């Protein structure tokens, strides 16, 4: 059964969404440096794991699959089909599971200071038992001592104290049950299933998930990008806030999903090119006859085929017309072929050029299809000449 996670949202809801999920023992405030830096360009959602921050803490044990299920439920409640996912430590484990089992929900994946398997398991069971017996406050100082390098801890004791209080704010049961989730999880067999563009960031001085551990992620996830930051312990996003934020920004921007403005611009450009190639009358008929069922396809083909491929500068429209006629002849697509023959003749393409295209296609793609192309061309010429004489 899923848990309704506590979350905070920043930026504009119409922008692409970046989801942050943090470390064992943390709350969403650990992402403060990234939230305020990235909210100008993205819709930011920062959430608390179950049993952490202000999220409910049902009795454990938990599993990573259950924690990921909470995230899917959160995305569904916010009507977010997919997000750029950023996770650290426990949040990184959840992100790996999501990317492997729900790839359609993850545009890009950023993994910080995490592992494909937190083994051996026994220390996690021992820590869970200790927390249930003595309370999380009894080990809060020890936990945070691994989050920052000794140099930063000495330089900024207030930072350390603030994060100790964060750990103490985590429920005993929530923390212990998440320890058990880490103990039973092994994501190594799933790494090859992750297709989301992945950024892997390690802290050079991280005692919990050192660079050698993070290297397993970089090696196991195809085409991932790996960075090691120094100085940096387990909460590298805090100790190296500027560099981590810059890496996340560059990673997401390089794989950015099209904004509404970009889609509109692509549609308008595609419509202009489509009219220039097929003619206003044909395009107007297509737009007028579109229904709610067919309109998404009209939008898609206008943006991609016409706004992207036909608009590229590498080939002029005459060359693209002749290529299109050859391909349509080869595959036997009579409806599209007839449309493009007539459009080419209206645009002033010499009928002799069509003859050469169809003859060439006959040699390499088969006589029957080219024979049909000649028949369609003959009828189109007759129609054109008849129209010109009327």
C-alpha cells in the first residue's frame, strides 16, 4: 500500500519537472541549494521518503519497490507523466528501481552518492534494531559525521548542527524500516535495463558510497557520465553545492523535453513548410477534416516531418521531393505517392524528372511498384492538363 508523501513544489508547474529525493535520515530541505538555483528554469518537486520529514511512517519493514511505489503515486497525483529524477543515497536506490521498472516515468536520471547494492545486509539490520531500541537520536551525530568532510565540519559547525537536527526529526520506525529496505535490495541485475540518460556523481571522501562503488553504476548503466568531486563526503550536493547544481543543470538541459513554446514554434514552422510543399488547399483540407481522434497525429506530423526533417538545410525541397517520390514508390504507398506526385507537378517539377525517378526506382526496388507510379503520374498529368484547359 502506498504512502502519500510530503512534498514541496517550486517554480512553474508548466515547466519540465525535476524531482528530488534524498538520503536516509534526511528531509527535503537537504536539497535547498539546488531548489533555489534550478527553480527559475524548472518545476521543482522535492519529497520526503515515507517515515522521513513530514511523510507518514507506517510500520516496517519497507522495500525499495514500496518506496518507489510512493513516488509513482506522487507523480500520478500531480499528473506528471515523467520527470528528471535526482536521488542521493536511498533516493538514488529508489531512482534506479524507477528507471529500470518504469522507464517511461524518467526523462533523465541523476544518481549521487549511492550504490547498486548496499551490502553486506547484516549491518543494516543491526542499525535498524539499534534505532528501534535506543532511538535515532542516539546515533544522529555519528550519521552526520559521515555526511561532510572533517574540514567542512570544523569550518561550519552550524551546518553540522542543522543536519543533526534533521536526522533527529526522522521517525525511528521510518529510519529503521528504510534500513531494512536497503538490506534486502540489490539493483545490480537491473542496471542494464536503465535507458534514461544518467549522470553519476561521487564524493571523493564519501565513506558510505566511495567512488569505487559509484563506478559500478557508471559501468553498469549504458552511456552514463561519471564525475568524482573533491572535497566531498556523503552529502556532496551540500558540500559541493555549486558544482553539483551546475552538473545537474547541464545534464538536464542537454536532454530537455520540448517546452510548450518550442512545440508551438516547431508546429508553426512545420505548417509553413507543409504549405509550401503540398499547397494551401491540401493543408487546409487536412486541418478542417481533423477530429479529436486524428488531431494529435496532425500535430505530430507537422512538427516532426515538416517542422524538423523537411526544414533542415542539408537538402533543398526539390531534392527532398524526388527522394520522397522514390521512397513512396519503393514501399508501394499509393495514397501518399499520389498526393506527392500532384504536389510536385503543381510546384513546377518537370514530368521528365518524375520519369527518371520512377525508372531508377524500378531498377532498385521493383518494376511493379514503378509501373503503378507511372500510372498515378499519368493520371495526375491528365488531371493537371485538363484543369489547365478548363
